[in-house]
């Protein structure tokens, strides 16, 4: 017979079997006790442990102004943008892809005829607008110098060698006060204006609170705002149906857009949209508030109904 049949187990009696089983469970119990003791007695620290500490909370509550931001002086001179910044924010909507016949930046062939007109003509057309090109690219808040810088940037990227327009000279601030007599008269006039009424003079009745404008007046104001923005920015494409834009008062072209709902129209007008039907730059390339853009959408929708 083989050796395997000759081997015998070390557990020969029931008592030995009970002792082995008890010892097995004892080892498990001791292991659990040691594990619990380790977890409860040792202090473990990791990422986020101090997130509720006083210093961490104070850092999160620190005013935003202390984190590298500076206050802007409303009376300070306007900081004019560089040409590439103006191009990215305003001009790229059309000139990066050649929308509505706009010469693409970097395509020398598109710019040959324009450059032959001369620098002054290019700047004049950019500031005043021409054909599908809205005045100042649809952003009336741009300074003329910012527009000139954008023209030079695009032209030089497309083969021209125009010189960067010089920044205007900073004018000296006017003196805070005039002559000594005027300086002395100013506080006196202010004091006289705020003085108490003379005895015996009837007190002026408090001014009545302004009457809130009726809903009809607000609606008219919104329509005027929308029409103004349309004439300054939207007309460049929606006036002639350029780049797939539905023409103003074209009911057939506006019908599928109106079916999408007002919320979708607002979203596409504010954020921009590019699809099979055409290309819509964000806010038509303007920097108008969202409320004005919505008013312009309402104006165009109303004209198509």
C-alpha cells in the first residue's frame, strides 16, 4: 500500500477536535480585538482632516477682494485693449471663418483688394461700417483706437505691414479747486443749501414717491431697446439674410425658429450657435447685456408674426 494510507491525522479523539476548533475561534476573536483597538486608539490624519478647523474655515470666509483682486476706480482712464484682444472678442466671429464675405485673417488673397484701398479707408469702414460689416464690429463700446489696433492686427496677419497706432497722450488732471475765493464759496453754498428753513417759512412738503411705470410703458421701452440693438448689430446679417440668418419680417424663415421656443432663441442669441442652418456669433458680436439681446430677439420675432 502507498504511504498516504499509512499516514494518520493528529486529531484522534473528539476532545482534540474540540480543542482545535476552540483555538481557531480564539485566534479570530483576538485578531478582531486588536484591529478595533488599533482603529480607536491611533489618530489617523489624511486629506481633508483639517477642513473644518478654524484656520481652514477662516481662509474660506476671507473676502474675495483679498485674493489678488484690486478695486477699479470708475474715474480712472479707460484701459484700451490690444488689437489681438479686440479681434478675439469681437472680430473673430466673422473674420476667423470668412462669414458674410468677411476677409479671413491670414488669407492674403482675401485682403489684397482691401489693402490696396489704404489704411485710412480700412479704418473708416471698420469704424463706420460698410455693407455686411457693422460699425465697430457691432460693439459700439469700442474706442476708435481699439478698432484701429484690431484692423492693424488683422491686416498685418494677412500680409500688410502697418504700424501700430500710438496711444493718446494722457491729459493732466484738472485742479481740484479753483481760486481761493471759489474754494471758500463752495462750502458756504453747500451749507446754505442744507441750512434749516427760516422761522415762519412753511416747510416744504415731502416729495411724493415716483409712480411706477405701467406695464405698457415697460413693453414699449423693451421694444425700443430691441430695435436699437437690431439696427446697430443684428442688421448686419438679419437685414440681408447673410450666413443663413433669417431676414427680418420673413415669416417663412422665422417659423421653424419660433417653433423651438423663446428659451432656445434666447440661448442661441446670447451664447451663439453653429449648425446646418447657419452661424450665429454670441450676441451678434456685440457686448450688450443679456436683457438687451433678448429684447432684440423679441423685436425680430414680433416682426415675423
